[in-house]
């Protein structure tokens, strides 16, 4: 079977790109190779407690806001400040009643804290609910000698073989011994 395909001309390019969630791994601080090790603390009797981790490690597991994400801000006691905002390319959001703030790279709890600080200037002890309404979903792209080249939603763990199958499999003209795989590091 391999001889049948390798004698044909063709090239398969498999490009995997993960937007949104995967983009976090580009940050040298949060990449798996540079991620801080778990903070192991000793309890009172000198035993190590690996269950307790640092705030930075917990933050690395949370979704971080990116440009073009859409946030819904709800003010239960002052609904005139309710709004839906889109994170601008520079990472800022424009707010009703106060100056804009930079939210790119923050987690939702951090954004909520930043908003409370900003709105403290005009509201006494503001209560703010922040909901992530839209974000760039993870995806992969398959191109070349496959049945249906294109961009596909990434749902769970998907291997390169599964991704090619989702894209309609290799065509008879494909040289499946020459597959290129690209991914963000």
C-alpha cells in the first residue's frame, strides 16, 4: 500500500494552529518548559504538602483574555453601567463612566478586580459580574492533498492522524511519507 502512494506526486501539508487557549503557551513565562515547579511547603510537623501551589501556577491554568474577546459587564445594583465590551487590539477595553483599562493577559478574576478598582472612583463598593461571551476558539488547519482542506474546530485532544481524517483523508495523489506538521511553540 505504501508503494502505491509513494510513487504518486503530491504533497501533504498539515498545519496545526491553536488560537485563543493555545496562544497562551507562546508566553515564555507560561510555556511548559518555563513553567515554575509546584511550590512544596512544609506543614507544622515538617512533612511536605504538594497539594498547595502558588498563585502563579493556578493563574497559568486559567484562560487569559486576548484581543477581540468579548466581555459582558453586569452591575446588579447600577444597571446603567451594564455593557458588552470587545477587547481592542491594544488590549484595552472602553468603559462607561471611567477610563479604559488594559485587560489583555489577565484572567477573569483579575479583570473583575481591575474593574472594581476603576469603578471605585464613581461607585461606592461596586458589585460587578464579568462574563466571557466570545473568544477565539482553538482550531487546526489542514492543507494540501486531503479531501477537504480547511480550518476545523479543535475539540479535545486530536492527533495528526485524526486531523487528516477529519479533513477527508489523504488523496490518492498524496505522498503521505512527506507530511509536514507545524505548531506554535
